[in-house]
């Protein structure tokens, strides 16, 4: 296979380019595509994505406290869960010490 | 110090869940992504699905996307891969139904804009020949001729060596040349590609 085997690029390339552009250059997606994308994006997470442990913890807490009728007990449980998440070493140490 | 590509700030906003930033990127790249998907799949519904999935992946994978390089190679790569998957699935179904050729011909006629009617025969011949190329070669032809990307860019998008892109293009040109020479002359004009 050498460059001598290639057809003259000028005519063939121009014809192929024109044929493909005539076929596809003006095509546009329907407007409903963006509406679907937007709806899905909103659904799958328009809230900021947590990066560090602190952000994950606050995100979890935010999720917990978004309930329609959150009570004091739930709040305490949520805070306890947050504590477990934020200070796993302390909890592990306490568990080992008391368990021992 | 990280030097952001012009799309970089928008990607940073995507990471914060900013749907408006996604909208700005969609407006910028929707045409090229949709066109590429349509040229590969030859199916409007499939191309719209590919477009949708590409931008949803952009949104959900924004934290993995570099902000210091152009975004469009990443989008092309996702769109090409999704289109590839769709075509392969269709091919398997068509092999069972034995109606792939007819659908391809109908699709190629369907997308011809009216202003090109005078050159329809030649362009139809080229479009049908492109449609008959093996998928891997067709993708290279679409990215090279329709999207006017360089061999290097195509190699990066497809994750193959530049030499492979060159050889696929060479094969495609030879295939198209033979296909056209078999059909021509059209309208009294004889084309010679030597």
C-alpha cells in the first residue's frame, strides 16, 4: 500500500465531503432532546456533588433533614449517623475499649 | 497552575451540578455530536438518544473530565462509542431480519436536502457507498470528511494508532473510488480518480 495507490485527493475527497455535508450538515436534533436531558440532569443530581468527607457528611445530613415531617428523634439519629461518619476512629476506639 | 480551556469553567460548573452550564455546552456541541451520531447510525431516533446519553454522561462524569484540554474529543468519543454499540445491535437484529440493505437505501434518500437534487445521483452513489463501508471505516470517513478532524484527532478519539486511521481512510477511499467508477459516468461526466 503506497501513496501512489491513493486516488487524487482533490476530486474524490471533495465529492465525498460534499455528499456527506449535503446529507448531514443541516441536520438538527429536535428541541425535545434538550428538554429530556435537562429533566434527567435535574433528576439525577442538580445538587452539588460532594467531594470530601465533610461535604459527603453534610450532604447525607441534608438528605436526612429534607423529609416532610422530620422529628426530634430522627434528627438525633441523623446527628449520631453523622458523628459515626465523621469520627469513625473515635467510635472504633470506644467500641473496642468498652467491648474489651 | 492549571490553565483552563475555554470550556474549563463550564466543566467546573457542571461539577457543582449547574444544569445551565450543561445547557451552554449543549448549545455549543449539539450539532456536531448529533451529526456524527446520525452519520454513523443513519437513524434520527438513535442519533437523538446518543446525543442525550452523551450529554447526560458529560453531566454525571464532569468530575473526571479535564478542564485544561478541549472538550469536543471527549464528546466525540462517547458519541462514537454509543453509536457503534447501537449499530452493532442493529446489525445483529438485521442479520436476523435480512432487511438491512433496504433500510440503508431508504435512510440515505430520506436525508437529502432539496437544494442538492441536481447532484442527487452522484451524491446518492457516494452516500450509499459510505453506508456500505465496514463500520470502523465509516466512522473514520465521517470524522474526517464530515467533521473535518485531523488524523491525529481521530486517532485520539477512537483510541487507535494514527497509522490505523490512515489505512482505514486509504481503504475507504479505494472502496469509494471503485464504487463510483462502477456507477459513473453520471450526467455525461466521466470521473477519473487516478
